[in-house]
């Protein structure tokens, strides 16, 4: 029996079908709302609005559950390789060894950048923020790969996917190296996907690169944890840009810009800057807890709170544990880790945070691990983008294969009513 929702207004009532997800979430299907009632809905920030039906990620914010294609994030983070997870997100199933081997080879074949693109990179000032550089270079890839993808042609779509999976890590490594004043180098064809990213980023020009297993493992886990998160701000951006049938590179470049904001992926940079400020200001946790709760103070506890999670972000738990392990294994003592733990402890017992269900999110501890790897604070969000790439690709592919309509929200106009033009000499 079809479940219905009834809308009553102005003495009339209209019924709309309910859509039920595979995890029993319910949504009101209002596709016919305006035609049937001449009404629209209003929902700034889309806090109550679903943009699509998706089979990629399941989130339960109340229980702190995150699953990629049905697999718990804890299982994937502790047992899988990032490229396996990328394949799972994009194509829907964990790959066989043969499929994974082919995916890696096809990606490696694309892991090079047109030399002319280096000139664009070199034209940026060294002070340029790495996210602005990465977004520009990703958009510039369209200039060197101009062919549009026929979405109906599976092989063409696959080629576009392995192309960006191959090229983005090179761009990320070069953006990092440019910021660090290092020469732009390629990796080693013989290495795995994540090992090669670490080599491209961290190899020094004056000595043989020696892989650090701890760093490789931590990087693999961080990339998996950042890989996908359903309809977040940057992924929604990738979907909306792609819905105009703009290409995959252009859509991902837009997603990188959306991720940059400090309320979204840019929070990992803002968290470490905040922790550093607190440390330099004497480490007075209570002073900053008060500022975070003071509405007249613009200060927010970065890395805390989430639109969906009203419980612990499962990724934050895993990253916090990994941060302890990585710093211990690398023999690093980072005072900001202790400040982070004290802030977390204080917030979790403070009524302001408890009432608003504000918990640490994915960005609260991740920067501490990146810092231990020697990655500069401004480059943290670039690492987030590298992890999120498979999620952006998976969502873009799903949206296009589902032939979803162009994203174009309505509005309620609150401006001036009609008025006559006033010539300049009469104003
Ligand atoms: C990511 O969407 C995703 O899935 C994103 C992400 C992903 O993987 O893609 O998970 C990655 O972006 C994580 C979030 C990183 N951002 C931050 O850490 C920035 C700090 N957090 C906040 O700015 C905020 O919590 C948001 C932006 C994350 C969520 O904002 P919402 O859902 O719009 O909630 P809100 O701003 O309306 O806050 C509700 C209340 C407000 O107080 P009241 O008006 O009810 O009194 O909580 C307060 C807010 O002032 N609040 C905070 C706070 N976050 C919310 N108060 C102090 N410090 C904070 N961090």
C-alpha cells in the first residue's frame, strides 16, 4: 500500500507519495508540488531537503553510522586499500584482484601531466593557497583533454575516470612540492597508488627516497576516511555542475573550490591554526570554550559540529586513534594533540555542546597526522580533496547515468515590486 503525505492549506489538501530508502528512511516526493499547488518549499542550506536518491553512501547521523556501498567505514579503514575503496565507490562492488590490477595499470598509464600545464603552475606566486592552485590546475586539465565524454559509452566514461584518478595525485604532489620549494617530480611506476603518492610528495632531490610504511599506512587510512560522504557541500557542487553536462574535470574543479571553505574541508586547516593559537595563548582551554559559546564572538570550535552527525563522527574516532599511533611510531610529540584532547574532553561535558549535539568531526584530528607527515597546514585540505576524488567521481557518474535533470532550485522573491525607470539626470 503506497504511503502518502497530505498537505493541507487554504481549505485545500493534496497528497504526495512517500519514498522509502533501503535503510527505511522516508522522504516526501514533491516533484509535482508546484504543478499541483503553485507552492514551493523554502529550506536554506537544504537542511531538510533531499536532492537525489543515491546507492553510494549510507549515513545515520543519530547513530554515527557511515557505510560505503553497504560496507562499514571501520571495516574498510582497517582492512582495505584506498584504490579498492575507490573502485567500490565508483563501480559499486569490491574489485577482484584482476579488476584491481587492471584499474591500477590503467590509472598509471594516465599518471602524467602535459608539460605546458607546468607553466601554469609555475606562474602562481609561492604565496598562493594550494586549494586555489589545485582547483585552477584541475580546471586547466580540460584544456589538455578537451574531448567531451559520451556518458552512454561505458569505455569513454571509464577512460575519463582513470584519467582523473591518474592525474589528480600528480597535481596534488606538484602543488605540495611547489609550496615546499621542491622540484616537480614524477613517482615510480612500480609502486602502488598510495605509496606512489607519498613518493611523489615527499621524495627529496638530494637523496634516494626511502618509503615510510607508517606514513603510507596512515595516508591510506586517511584517504579512505575522506573518500565519500553522500550529499555534502562539495559533492552537491560536483553533482549540480555535472547536471549541466559540464565535464568531469570541470565538475571536480568546482568541488575542490567548494571543499576549500573553512566550514567544510577547509576546517582541517582551521583546526590546527586554532590549536596553535590556543597553544601560543598559553593553552587556556576554558577561555576558548567560552569564546566558542559566546554568540557575539565569531570564534567557533573548528572541527566540531556537523550537519548530519548528531553523535560522534565515526571517522573522527578512527583518526584520533591513528593520530596517537602515528605520532608515537614516528616519535613525535606534538603539543597541539594534547590541546585537542583537552578541548574534546571539555566540550563533551559542556551543556552548550551537549544540547546542540556538537561532537568532533572528521577534520578535528586529521591535521595533526598530516602535520606529523611534514605536510604544511595550508596543504591539509588538498589532501582532503585527494581522498574525496573517488566519491566525487562516483556521485557524478551516478547522477549522469540516472539522467538526472539540471539542478536549478526555486526561490521566494522578497525584493522591490515593479517600478518605473528613473533617468540618470532625475536621480
Ligand atoms: C565537513 O557535510 C558533510 O558531510 C561534510 C564533511 C564531509 O565529509 O564532506 O563531513 C566534512 O565539512 C565537516 C565539518 C567541518 N566544519 C567545521 O568543523 C566547522 C565548524 N563547524 C560548524 O561551522 C558547523 O557545525 C557546521 C558548518 C559543520 C554545521 O553547521 P549547521 O549544520 O548549519 O549548524 P549550525 O551552524 O546551524 O549550528 C547549530 C548550532 C548553532 O547554535 P544556535 O544558533 O542553535 O545557538 O550549533 C552551534 C551554532 O552556533 N555550533 C557551534 C559550532 N557548530 C555549530 N558553536 C560553536 N562551535 C561550533 N563548531
